[in-house]
């Protein structure tokens, strides 16, 4: 069963592989995002050096129980393990989560999670840890400059922190007397009865934006002018659950730096969380 440690080792051993640009369509940003998703899938499925297309697909099916839909989270799920959200950015500043709020974990009760995703494994799941895989691909290149793997519990607050904001906004929208506003939607709301034919409506959408981990965790690792850097932030309790064989392999690699660190608790900055920091840089 694949995990983040295996993927980290696979990338280190194949870091010269560039993110392939998907050729379909004319939207470069979407194309590079799909290329990054393919890159992350290869890392977890150990497909970097596999040339047989049939074997590639077999490895993907063996590694993942769910491989996503464009309009519902997550992007992929490791079989009987973690969910993975993949985000691409051209600059190191912020990441757009769009209308989907940051998530510390993925819950099957989330209305945006599809029925197919909820039933993707033999035993129905209720919650999964989330790994955010965030790739920096500078504009006008195909090269992956950096890739951060960060577990949600180290990066985002609990779901109710974000949900309370959306709830308050929806309640405020309902109180606008001279507009017909419906909040029975996954978005913030919808304005109807705009024209005399009642054929137009206005969608009210939120846009969640979060700081890139290179800014959040710059006290742990400062990303400057490396040719390539790979960083993982893993809760210590999660790290301890990985197979001893995988931990032994990664801990014996001379080009990977592994340290015990603490990060601020996203739910209370006065508290800390113990983590393992993995760093590889060229």
C-alpha cells in the first residue's frame, strides 16, 4: 500500500522528471495543473520509470481507490489511506481553494463529496486525512520548481472555523429585504427574480485563498533559489504509523534531511504540534 514516504523517495530518485504539459485544450493553467496531477500520481504509483502503458494503469488502479472528478473533492484517494488535494501555483504567495474551504480532513458527510467517492472502497469510510500536494511551476516553464506535501491538520483549522464564516454570510444575505436570495446551495447564495421573465439569476460564490506553505513554514525551511526542492510536513503520530521498512529506507538516504520539529496549531497559535520535516533540495 502506497504512502507519502514511498512517494517522497520516488520523487527524490526521479527529480529530473519534468511535469508534462497536457496538450488537450488551450488553457495553459489548466494544462499544467493536470500535468502536476499526473506527476503526483506517478510518484505514489511508482510509475516514473514504467513504460508499459498497461502496467501504468494497473499500478494506478492498485494505488488509488478514487481518482477524482473536476468539481468535487478530493483529487485522489490512496487505497484505504489518505486523500490528496493537488494545487498548482505559478508564484509563491497564495493558493486559491476557490469555493471549497480549506479542510483539515475529508469527511464523507461533506456535500461536495460525490456518491462514487463515498463508496470507492469495500468498507465505507467516514473520514480521511488530507495531504495537500502543492507544486510551484513558474510561468512559461514545464519545470516543477518545488513540491510541498503538508497534512491538513498541520496547515488548516477545523472545519467549523471556516463553516461559521459561510453561515454568517448566508444569514446576512437572507436579511437583504429587496432581493430574492436563496441560500439552499453549495455556494453562498443565489439571487433570483431579477428580470420580468425570471430567466436570469446571480450566483454568489466565495473564493477561499490560503498562504503558500513556503510562507507559513518559512521558519522551518526557507525556499530561495534551489533548482528543485521537495518538502513534507507530517504529524509525528502519523509518521509513526508508517511501515518500518519505509521509514528505514527514507531515514537511510543521505540526500534527505529528516528532523523533528514543531509547528503552530492552526486552531490555537499558542499551542504546537509535533511533526517530522522531510527536505530534499538540489
